[in-house]
C-alpha cells in the first residue's frame, strides 16, 4: 500500500474500528483481507458458540477476539450477561473447579496448549459435561499458541480434547503477515493513548510509517502497542518520527536464528531475550519492561534471578 494511502488512513481515525466493542475494550482492527475474513468467521460462529479455540502467536490479539465473540454470543444469549466474561490461565482455572455443573458465563481459558496430560484429561471431562448442559449461559473458548491438532498428531495433546476444542477454530495471523493492519492498528492505539494521557492527536511522520511497516513485529500487536506508548514519551510536539520508535535496525530473525547449547536452558533463553530488548532500549528498564509486556518489578526480579543463576 502506498505511503500516501497509509497516511490517509490515519486521518480516518476510527473508521477502521469495530464499532460494536466497548470503547474501553481493545478493538479488533480488520483492515487486511486476512483479518476481514477472520472477522467474518467470528461474526458467523459467535452467536452459536459452545466450545471453541483461538490460535495464534503471543500478542496477536486472542483476548481481543475473545471479547468480540463474547459480545456476539451475549447478543443472542442475554442470560450469559449475569455471569459475564472471565479470563483465566487454564492451569489455575482447573485447580478451582470442584463442581463443573456450577460453571456459567463466557469462560476464556489462556494457553490450553500448556496443559500437562493430567490437566488435559480433567479439562476433557469438564467439556464432556457440557454436552448435557442447556446452551445459553455457558460458553468455553480456549487460546493456544500452537495448533492443537498438530500437537495431537505429534502425541503432545489428547486427540479427543484437541478435536473438541478445535471443532470451532479461529486462527489469527501474525502481524508480519498482515501489513495492511499495521497503520490502522497504530492509529487506534495512538487515539487511545492520546485520550489516556490527555494529549492532542498524535501524528506519525512518513518515515515512522515506513519504519512500522518494514519491521517484522515478532511481538505482534502487543509489541506495536508498547512501542507506540514509548514513542509518545520520546517524541516532541505530538509528532512521532522514525527515531522515536524503539525498534532494532537489524532483522529480528538474526537474533533468534542462533541456537547455542547454552540457549537450550530456559533461564538462559529468558535472560538472552531480556538482554536483547535491554540493548534495543539502551538499558532503559522502564521501556524494556513495557516492550516485554511485564512490570518493572518483574523485570528486576528476572534480572536478579539470572544473577543468582550464574553465580
């Protein structure tokens, strides 16, 4: 898409937003062909959900899509509104389920792909009970960073559970595969951030637009939001230039292509990535924490853990 057209997209502001979402809820922008198709699928299945899975890399917007599904489901089944939308880590949620018959509401379960076999078996038993429940006040949507059917084929996930969860499957493409979404998303984020910080409208220069489009976004939409929030702090006069964007100049793939024996250790992998993001931000820990999607106290704790690990 030409730069002139992308700049024009900024001036349209909210035109690319989904008007049905609560303004305080992150919006699922659907400017690209891939996300328009995904949104059509969500509109089709949303009112009729019982069990579904949203698949995609970290940070692509699985929670945002789940909120959209909840809105569509609640429009057809208003009984669910008295219980609302809940989001839980699947492992934590399973520990609290003493009476599956009491389940109600729109339940969004994060990272079902991380369940060990006992947890998978427990979740399967709970989902089987839904076959005998009257539809309306209960729907279960899981999220996974890996295709569940592939995990089942490789022996890492119970086949029956994978087919139950993925009978309705919505897959969100990574941001690098939907460039047409980048500037509409950026405009949406900047509008929200301007309102949060009580600032006038923030503008992206052509050089900043080009930089955003050329970057591969390994952290997906979450990274885009974080980078823009940092840029608001760095920029002056409400204009974001390319140099205000805390993005690496070298391709990100080069960082992940090295697999030394040391990086087979999980602590080493975490430290390596934190060190990488710290370098990108010239040692600025606040900006690093924002870009990683964690609190500054969590970042300090991880850095301290690494020091004790190496001693």
